[in-house]
C-alpha cells in the first residue's frame, strides 16, 4: 500500500543522498541545455512564424524539448513519485514575477520549485504529526485553485496564461 501511495501522491521521505547522483546530473545537463536554447525558446514563445523567420529550427527544437522534458519528468518521478502541479504551477508564478524571458524564468523556476517542494514537504510532515501526509495532497490543494484562477483570469482577458 505504501508503494502505491508513493507513486500516486509522491513523497520525498524515501529519497536518500546516494540516490540523487544520477538525477542531479541529468537535471543539471537538461538545465544547461535549456539555458543554451533560451533565446530560441523566447523566439518560439513569440510564435512559430517569428521563430522560423529568425532562423530557429522549430521542428528540431520541439523534438529536443520533448526529449528534455520527458527526461526531466522521468528522472524526478523516478525519485519522488508523481508530485503534481509543482512543474506546472511554479513556472507560471515565476513568469508573473520575472517576466517571460526564458533566460530568467528557467533558473528562477528551478530554484522556486525546489523551495516550494521543501515548504510543501515541511507542511506535509507537521500537519498531522506523527503521521506524514502525502505531499501530493498539498500540491493539489494549492494547484487546483491556482489554475482555476489562472483560467478565469485568461477568460476575462487579463493576460496570457502561458
């Protein structure tokens, strides 16, 4: 039952330092790759035609992004399980603070996501002592209202929700 809960709701309780070497290496590799392509990502965010006009190989970039995103997701889920909403919610929040430039969004999202996970894990550990609640309960409890607010804001024309 504990294994099922780990995969469904996620937890950092079982993570240990020896288990983090390969995931850390893959995360650093993908973040460096994304940082190198930040300008192409900015161009793609402006639209496919604009990106093509300035020489971005859009088809290749999309495949590379799919591979990098899949690699990052598989790596993190393999270590902590399926903790939902952090990778979706944090970058949107970061964009509100630092703007849409991927040269700022990517590193700040990485740090903000890590900080958010630590804070949510702390809440999961102290909310029902001595039990530890699944981290996914807290991230879902925060993520669902955030995305409802974001969708409502977008529907009113309050800005792009990307």
